[in-house]
């Protein structure tokens, strides 16, 4: 049983942002600090990538572990209510992500997905971003 009323749950869910989240802002600041300039939320690209570096033909997605079904302890948590709905919703999101990444690669884009859990240990995110933008 949910601890919130349907109205409270609806309000809570409506407050969850899709853009300008804390993890996304951290990645944006870090990429900018490295000297890269970018576009945000590429509206004409599949999946509307969070960070688009057109000059380098590179894209960075910043994904929440729960919402995108990441294989980590945060992404593997399953809600105890409305289990079927949440499983379907998260599975559909994962499949949509795969389709979008495939389409982007077909168009010649290189892609990095930064997971929310990586930001709990910033060194992991920094290393991945450095390798992707500088070394790669």
C-alpha cells in the first residue's frame, strides 16, 4: 500500500524534472570547465540528448538510474505498488533509449551515457567524460 494519497503521489510525481536536473547540471558545468561548448536538449535529434557537441559530433546523455533501468543498486529497485505498470514503463524507456542510440550512431554520432550513480563518486564520471571528450 502506498503511504501517500493518490493526490499526494500525483503531486510528487509532477515535481520530478526531466531537464536541468542536479546530475545534468553537474555534467554541464564539468564539460564547460574542460573548455567545451555545447547545445542543450537537441530537439531535432532522436532522444533529445542532454548535451550535444555538434563540432565534435558527440552526445552526452545524463540518465537517472531508476528511470532508465540501470544495472546498479539504484536502478534495480522496484516499486512495491503498481509493479506491472512500473516494470513496463521502465522497460519501454530502456527500449526507447536503445532505438534512439542506434539511430544516432547510424547518423555518425558518438555517445556517452553518464549515470546518476556515477556522480556519487565524481571521479568515475570525470574519468568517463575525460576519456570520451579528450582521449577518445
